[in-house]
C-alpha cells in the first residue's frame, strides 16, 4: 500500500496570516491520522513563516504515525532536529524569498557536507530523505552520501503547461525512480501534486510515499465550508 504524508505547513500559513491561534495544526494531527495519513510532514523554515517551534514540539508528543521534518541543512535546524528527534528528516534547499521550496538539493556538488549531515542523523536513529529533482546525477549522489530515501520533486511535472510537457516530465520522474530503485533507495514524491495531476504519478509502482499539502488543505476548505457556515448561522440564532 502506498503511503501518504500530509504536509501541515498550509494550516500554519492560514493561522500566521492573522497571527492568531486558529487553525492550530496540532489540533489537526489526530483527525488526519484517523483519516489514514501515514505521516505528518512539517517544514520548520528559518523565517518561521508558517510552522512554529511550539507546533513541532507539541506535534512530536502527539503524533502516533510518523513525523517527517522538512528542513534546510543549517546549523540551527540540525540542532533542532537532533533535539526533536523526528522519525524522518527531509533535507530541502531553502531561500527566504521563495514562496515554497523551489527545486531540489544540489547533492552532487556538496557530497562531503551531505555525508556529514547524514551521519549525524543516522547516529541519532533518524531516517534521512533528500528532496531532489528527477536528475540521475543527483540520485546517484544521494546514494553515495548514504541517504535512505530520495523524495523526487514533482514540481516541474505539476507545472507542465501541455500534455507533451507533462509526458516529458513524467518520463524524467520514471527514469529517476528506476535509478533510485536499482540503488535500493526508498522513493517518495512530492510538490505540487493535486487531485487532478496525481494519477500518472500513482502508476509508478516504486514510488511508495507521496507527500502532499497544498491541494489537501485547499480541498478541505471546500469540503468543510458548508458545515462551518451552518455552525456559525446556528450560533448567531441561538438564544442564551
Ligand atoms: N515535499 C516537499 C519536500 C516540500 O517542500 C513540499 C512543500 O512544502 C511538499 C512535499 C508538499 O508540496 P505541496 O504543498 O505542493 O503539496
């Protein structure tokens, strides 16, 4: 059975837009796990624009499935990860000015650094996933530095502007997955996957895990909005 990791950043983004207490991503953990999520993905960014340290600390205590912490490999984040001890760390590149993670890691040109990070996490019994573009050199480098999993970025595929472009991009993902599988790496995929574009990606058997956020939270707004309106209307009309 393929696994689904639900990315919680988007719940925190709504909260941070108002700097208030709701929606609290921590409250969603039990609901999301009951619905079948196999892991909760949280990205603690350097600028704390969505997930906060407190979310991560509480999440670690509550999560019954697995916590997958996405993070840039900076000194501060490595220290946080070693304190929090997520089940998996997914290393991602991070730039302050980006709206979301753009592109995968440059592993091939930074092998010594990645070897060092991965050794630190392995010593703490933390599984390491590297978020990379569907690029064969990066996959081979991920294997050489000792990664357990590669999360293949589906960003380019999800941004395809035509069927032809989409087919080319899916073929690149397939080639990357074949290489990763041969090297006995675990294979995950994520970024920009939606209810509309996911089907061709689900046909790639060796991808065993999908990490999805924006589309699920966007859908939840619509599947939940009617009930939310009804509840508020009832409140307005309830006499004490
Ligand atoms: N995987 C990684 C490594 C990501 O950085 C993100 C975005 O935070 C996702 C998966 C989820 O992407 P989306 O929100 O587009 O589903």
